[in-house]
């Protein structure tokens, strides 16, 4: 019998979900000690630590958890630059580099990084990394299995190329469905380019050994495009309930923003083409003479436009702040009476904001601007963790906030429901375990 690595043993003994009701190891989780064989998993993703905003956070968590499970993990990623698209100190002026980070072998490749939010700059940002990763990945050690996180969409084609060169199966993780979402929000309009990226999408799905999506609706979308159902696995994004816990509302962040006792709605995330914050500004105008405050934390291509409009409307009850340090993020969530998740109507069927799970972990109710029938709407109602209002209806948004402010006991109950649902269905340990099982099956362990 092959000896189980001590790091995996420690991970097992600190994860109670791997034990049955008698306290013994539950082999139904997809492995047994006797059958365990360590894999070399290579993650390919544009974002990674030390970036503390966006998908780089959970990708780092996945990498370190796989290491703790006894696997060897390498990462092909870019030089850290998100969210401001300025390469971090200590990483500038290089085309490639290699470093060890938390037990993970990290290969970094060139990326064009510019704070310019124009479409050309953003395209060069994504495209330059995909091109350089196809070269840098050749010099990374040969893995047993490749796990590629998309978007950017062409990164899936890069993973397929590297998998072919290294004779390694590829699993792709779909965070947003492209090109659907780019077409829906009007970013991609040229018919020839649309057909090209639709061809690329089909190519990536065909070459992948398995596909991981974050919601049932995503699976329906991909299966509807002809992908075999058994090839597509739903593993939702997660939040770590140990890192984000309910805390006092009156905390240093709330005191900093100076909202006092006013009912406060907070949004924390990217201000991108996918978001829909104009109704929030309109609702803030409707509630200007009432005890409500609005806090928008984040950066992105839409921020200047939103700030300009807020100034034109004379909104003294709404303020913008930049992204906060990761260690302060739990305070941002806890300081809110409700946390906001919003997608524009066009993007709602092809994207699920991962920030929502962090909101649920905080134990605060969620207010979602979303249409019926998508994953966000389903999640809110299945968990009974908040309220939903239709897109582009500031009157109903204002009414929902008035209702929430006048029903504090119901909001407290919804906040508790949010955390309970998160811990039962979207906790980090469970989701990582499910990804590991897929990797082991594909990688031959």
C-alpha cells in the first residue's frame, strides 16, 4: 500500500465532512487511503495571488488545498496586476519568472498591463497573457492533468494546446459563458468574430476531458450546444466560512464611511460592463430624504461614468470607495444592513457573481437586482436569504429597501439563512473535494 502523505492526513483529520456518523472515514467521498495516488495538477489561470480581488483569491485557495491533500500543484499565470492593471512592485520589467508560493510552483508569463479601461487595452491584456502562457506553459513541468479557468476564453484553447503537447488531459472551469455574455452586453458585435469565437467555444469543449461549470443553468446552456451531459459537472464557487464570519455592524469600516444608524446598502465588486448600478443611483435619489445610505466599493470601466452621474444627481447619500484590502473585506460586508448583487439584464443568464457567496458567509441578507429564471434569482429564493427586484426598476428597488428597513427581524432571519445555506452547499472544503474527485478521475488516479 502506498503511504499517504502527511499533509493529506492532516487535511483529512481537520475536515469533518469526510467522516461518517460514527466518526470513521467516509469512503463514499470518492477516494480511499489505499487507492490514493498523488497527482501533479497544473492550474492555468490569468489571476493568482498576490492579487486579492476577484478569482485569484479562490484559485489560490484551490491550489493550496490541493497541496494540503497531498498533490503536487503548479500554476501558469500572469504577473499580478488586477484590479488596477498595473503590475505589482517586485514583478515589473520581466517576461517570465518562476517562484514558489505556499507550496505551489508558480510560472508567471508576460501580460500587457495598463490602467487604460478602453476596449483595446483590455483586449491586449487578455490576449497578451494567452499568447505568453502558450509559450511559458511549455517550460512548466509535465502534469498529470491540466485545470484551466476561463475567462479569458482563448485560454481554453491554450490549455488544449499544452495538453496536446504534454499528453495531459484538460479540465476547463467555466466562470462566464463566452462568447454569449460578450454578445449579450454588446461588446462583441461583428458577425465574423462572433462565429469565430463560437467555433473556438465548440473546439474547447470538444478537446476538454471534463467541463466544470458553476451553476445548473450553465450546464443546460453547454449541453444545449451539443456537449454530452456526462462530460459537464456542476461545482459552484465558494466562500470560506472560516475566513468570512458574521461580525458586528458597528465596526471600523462603518464608522469610516460615516453612515451612522442609517439603513445601508453596500455593493463591493467590479464596476464592469456586466454590472447594473444605474438603478441604484436612481433609487438613492428617490430615498434622498429618508434614512438610507449607499456605499459602492470597487473599481472598473464603469466607475467614472457612475461617479459623474451621481454628482449630476447631487447624491449626498451615496459614496464611492476603491477596492478594500482582502483582510478588510469581512468588515465591509458586516457593516452593511444588506449587501447588493447586480447583473445587467443581458448578462444575467451567462454569469453568476462569485461575490454573492461571500455575502452569504457574512450572515447579512442579500438584495439582488436580477430577472426571474436565472441562477442568482434561484439562489436567493432557494436559500430564502434576501429580496429580489427586477432590473431597471428603481421604484421597486426603493420599495424593497423600505420594506427591509421596516422588517429588521425578517432581515436577521434571512441573514442566518444565507450563512446556513452557504455552509451546507457552497463551503470551500466541499467544493474543493468535488473538484479533486474530477481531477483524479480524469488524471487516472
